[in-house]
C-alpha cells in the first residue's frame, strides 16, 4: 500500500499539470478573444471606410453644391479619424494660398481662414503629398466650439491628376501616428473629394453663368430678382430699410447708331465697371436689361441712397468713355423702411427713372414712407458746343432733385 507521501506527490504533480493546462487554455482563449475583438474592430473600420467612400462616391454622382460636398468630406473623415473638428481649404486661383471653404466644430470666424502653401501646417503635407500630422502654431490654431485650441492637425492634400485643389484639416487633441491603412484611406477620401469638388465647381460655374450677364459680367435680371428677395427677407427680419436705384444710360441708341454695336458694348461694359466700383461691397449691382442697370442698397435709407446716386452720377459725368465720349446717366431712386412696401421699390424706382428721362415730376399721392427721387440730365455741351467729334449731340449731367414722395 503506497504511503501518504507518494500520494501527495502524485496529487501535487497532477494539480500542477492541471493548472498549467488551464493556464494554457486561458491564454489561448484570451488570444482568441483578442483576435476576435480585432476582427470585429477591423470589420467596424471596414464598414466605416465603406460608408465614407460610399458617401463620397454618392457626392461625386449627385448634383450636390460645393458646400455640401465639402461638408460630406470633412465630417465623414473627421468621424473616422476621431477628430474634434475639421476644415476644408481650396486653392485660391492665381495665388499661392488656400482659403477655408467649409468647417465643423469650430468657433465663428476662427483663426487660420487663409493658409499660405509655403508655411505650416500645409508645407509638410504638400512636400510629402501624403497625410501628415503637424503641430499647430498658436497663431494658426482655430478656436474649438467645445473650448480651447487644438494642438495638432492631420493635413490631407487634395489633388486630381497631379493638380493641387485643396487640403483637408482634421484637428486632433493629441499627436497620433498614422497607420498605413489610415493613410491609404485618407488618400482615397481625398481622391474622391477631388472628383466631387471638381464636379461641384463645374456645376457652380454653370449656375453662375446662368445668373451672370455675359457682356458686363454683372449679375443679370434673374440674379437681381433672387438677391432682391434675399435682401427683402433680411430687411424684414432686422427691421432695416432698403433702397433701389434704376440707372439708364442717356442717348445710348445714338451711340450705337453712330459708332456701331461693338463700340456700344464697350461703353456698357465700362459703365458697368463704374457702377460696380461706385457701389458698396454689401450692395448688389446688376444689369437690368439693355442700357438699364439696377442697384439694391443694403440697409440704406432715402438720404443714403441719394448720396450714392449723386456719387455715381458724378463719376459717370467725369469719365471719358471709349472713343472720347462724354456720356450721362439718369437715375431713379426709391427707398423705404416699411416692410409692406418693399415689393413696390422696383416699380417706384422705375417711375422715378421715367420722370428723370422726360423731365417730369413723379406724381405725389399724399404722405408715404416710400420715397422716390429722379435725377435728370440738364442740357449742356459735352465739349463746349454740345457735340462730340462725330457731331453726336451728348449731354453733361448735373444733379437736380426733381421729385420726392409717393
């Protein structure tokens, strides 16, 4: 009969073996669990990548506007990379810089709206032409909606057929090494984004052409109507006045009949330039039709509209047009702060313009907050004798307030 010591020894050995086998089994199970978790994570990342590329492909094949395309790119890429915010920059034609065109997660008007191609954070990424994580300088770090400023940015160049189109900036809370898979994914995103951006730019160009007068490059009548409705909406919301100027080039038919239509076109193009530069940046200057132009004056009352009208009239009177011509304009002005009368502004300005052309007074129908004024031309010599070199009778302009009220 075996002694107790031998039994204990055998039992201990068997216990140790069992522990070892159990440990091995647990390690294998842990390894399998880890591999399973990694597989699930890979599958999740693959789904995210597929969703991102699908969204980009959808944007490429849709009629999305440029702003929508840029939003798709930065928000999907930012979500996958765990970015706290993002921006999309596009190259400014003719300049060595990019300008921010879309963003998310940033404060209103954040820093870094313009990026020089030769400076960080763009320089490193453009040199490598691959996604690069760059430390942000304090003066170029935009403010975050959540507070503070990001310390690092993931920059992804966007190019198509070797042509640089822009860059994607994804802002990170901490430095991060990019894996090869992440880098390849971002390059794919940038490639899809480049195609989508190009499509959107072409679409935008077509839209702009449909709203732009070919001769003067000013907004056409259709664009004017759209901008006027926007201005009406804004004025009603903020309880601000609007003014409308109708401008007509005097004796333009004589210019065409005497010098030809090509010369007349040159005169109209030059007048358009004078009007657009004479207006403020917030105003809308458009070609209304023929030799008529119109201006929508943002948050402008009657007095302000008359000041601008006189300034424009004086600029035109002092200008020498192609062929040495001295020409004049007539202007009808209407302004109001009454929301109910906004839609009457164009008609009232047109009436005032007619009064300026024929030298009559705009009819009054009692007190009204809608004011109409007409600037008429006064007879006088353009060259001292009232004639141009060809004998075409022209008129210098002298401001005269003919009428007011409605």
